[in-house]
C-alpha cells in the first residue's frame, strides 16, 4: 500500500498498529444511536490529521452486530465527503477480519437465503478500492465480492507452531473443502521450518443440508503413532465438527491434539472440548468473552498483518 491512514471503527482493534508507514487516525470516531433505537450514527472530525498526503485510507471494523455493517458504510460516506470537500486524492478500502455470512454462501434448501450474496451486493455497491478479509471461509467470498483481497493464514499458523515448540507435527484438514488451502499452507510451513517434519492429513465429512447434521469424520491416516496433531481451519463456532474429529483422531492413536482457527467464535465455550483438545490458538478477528491465556492463546492480527499483505 501507499501512504496509509487508518480509521478503526472498533476501539479495541488496531490491526495496522505495526504496519510500516501506517498512520492511525488519532481523532477517534464517535459512535452513537438515535433515540429510535434502530438508527446507528457516527461522527468523524472535519479535518482528520494526515489526510492531506494520504494515498490510501483503510476503514477497519470487527462486526459485533449488524449495526456495525451500517456504520462502516456511514464512515465511508463521510470519508468520501471529506475527500471531495478538501480536494484530496486518496482511495478508500475496508479491512473486515471476519466476514459475516460467508458460510451462508448458497441456497442450502428451498427455504434458506444466500446471505453472502446479500452482503456482497452491499459492499460491491460501495465501490471500495479493496476489501481485505482474513482467511475467508471459501472461494465463494472472493467470487462474490469485487476486489476482495483474501489474506491467508500462513504467518498466523507459523507463529502457532513456533509457540508450540515441537519437532514433528501432523496438520489436519477437517474436510475436503479445506484441502486446497492445506496444500499451500504445508508447503509454506516446510519452507519455514526446514528442521521440522510437518506432515498433512486430510479428513472428510458430509453435512445434511436439511438438518445441518454432520456424518462421522473419516481420516486418511489410520495410525498417528502418538504424534502431536494440530487441526487447522478458518472458523470454530460451536465446535461440534472438531469434537467429533478429535474423537476419531484419538481412536487413531494421535498424541496431544490442538486446534488453530483464524476466527474463534467458541459460542459454546471450551468445556465441550475437555479431554479431547489440549490447547486452542486463534486471533483477535472476532470478539468472544473467553479468558485469554492457557489453554486459549490469542494472536493479534497486528503482529503478522504486514507479512501477510506482502504475500498477496
């Protein structure tokens, strides 16, 4: 990116804090709601510092609720107005670490909407220069959203493995949809850790679209010989997929099983994993209410965003 000014719509999220040359807009965005309760609003200072020489402006937001989507659009509206008012030439991008509705990427039944298509139309209509998303759920997001820039999970997982401090490791893809991403990830990791033996394992599962229920996972390795295992995926919501997979891996003689997900929602907490998953690794892309620290390790996106953007 060129000279960059960043506006963070989430006060607790500063993903470009260590990005070379980035200037974080110090005059904060004021958020409020009109008395009706259904009209979110915000204010941006009339003359934000650094805008005169900026070539790129990035609006960052972790969506906690759907109001935040509207606030992102309001922020872009105001930043565009300031650009026209002052005659500046910057372009505006968005950084949305966790893209909501990415899992609802098709009409799974005759009753269910394609919600990814809905949010894609909203973002496309805004005409962002780029829409940066960290580890999107599938290629469907890139196909639906114009100028989506998918940031991979490679440096994040590299940091996870460095923290684990293991010599030999099996990285497990939980389903066939994750296999193409896993091939690229393992290639990257083996180029980083030439002194380690990092092996891939590919599992499969099927989901009944009418009920949402998953079949029992099937592993391509029948004996893990006690090796440490790291399950890698983009999202953990309730965790049912990983719980069932961990049971199968245990039956196949896996050693300690850990879980690394880019977006840790953990909607049912960590207790359902008790006795199956040893440690959890995630990022600050999603706001959860769990205490951070062993066994839940959280990595700030700011610590690896520069390296990740360079890989685009």
